[in-house]
């Protein structure tokens, strides 16, 4: 406030996040392409299991909502109408008929399910805990998620048949995903660990291997894809990790969005076809 009491100074920020894609693994690489955009924020892209649809979050209609588009980023459809300041953690069911996500319609995060075709989302449990980052089990019978329900942040598993929950990780785990090798965990600092299907005794995948931003990773087959910030060049690289080794597969031309799952990949179009699309979100 000015000494005379007449003027107030403040900063107004206009944030623009857009979703890009790039072909990887093909014989004729193509330049990155902006796929889904608006004047606001678009983030968290996730391919459906058949690769025909993309779920993402956007505030183009006001607050954060869950949207679905086709694989070319067209025919966009708003799925949710929750009044929530944040929505994220998108995960498709193995059959592609449901989508799990977390949102904050009240003063804490909760996990919801919604039909991929649309409809009213269903909160899985009414409680006072922070519960985020849902991820389906490979058989579609359970949902993994993080929760502070026992006083410390850890990964839990919920049976969709009877609603029972079970803690499956030590403290400090933030995100979890099922892979062909078992389970992959990450901490709040982006450290990546692996365990068997029971979730017990996760071990670091490789010394120094961290996702940055911390939620930007996903398993695909026997590989793990992640983004990594390189301080020497002040840029982000996209890496493939497999059998104890990392390979740089691409580089981002922009700044990745913090605190959101930034990258995902399309499923193979047919058996033995190695070409995939890598998708990420940049902030401008």
C-alpha cells in the first residue's frame, strides 16, 4: 500500500500449459507437435489402453475438469463438472471403460471413478485423508493410491470388490504404477523404486535415477520412461530405462509443468511394432 493509502501494487500471472507429442522409435522421426492447447492450463495426458483416446485435465471451461479427446487431440469432450481447484492423477482401467482420478472438491483430495463415456463421478470413500494418484492394477480388480491415513504418506491398495484397503509400501511413497515386472514407486523427490507384485521391500532402480518433475514417469512393457532435468543445458531430456541402463530418446523444447504427471506414451499399434508417441506438457 502506498504511504498515502491510495494505491495497491500486485502481480497478475497468466499461465498457459499445452500438451505436445512426438513420434519415437520410428525410422522417420517427426518434429514435436502441439496437440492439445487453450489459453489456460492443459496437462496430465493419458492414453486409453487401445490408444484411441486421450484423457487430460483442462481449465478451459473455468475450474479444472477432466476431458477426453481422440488420439489426434480432436473431438474434445468434458467429462466432469466438479467445482474443484485441482484435479489430476488420471488412470484408465485396463478395459478402457472407466477412469480414476483425484480431485479437491472440499479441503482435501479424494479419489473418484467415472465412466469413460461420461456420467456422474463416484467418490470411492468419504473421509478426511489426503488421497491421490490412483493407478489401476493390471487385472482391474484394485486401485493403488497414496494416502496419509495412518499419519505418514504411503502407497495403499483398495479392492474394488469389497472396498477394503491395505498399506503396501513403506512411508515416503507418493506415486505407484503396475508394470510387467511388478510395481514401480516414486517418492516426493522423484526417486524411483521397484518391487514385486506384493509391493514389499521396494529397491531403488538405479543410484541417482530420479524423475524431474517428480511425477513425470510411466512404465511400458519392460521399460520405464521418465523426464530428467539437465542443469548443464537447463533443459529436460526424456529417458528410457531398461535392465539397469538409461537411454536418451528425446529432449523437450520447453519447461515441463511441475507437480503434474507430465509424460505418457501411446500403446503399440500391433505386436512387434516399436513406434510410439511420447506426450508431454510444457508451461509457457
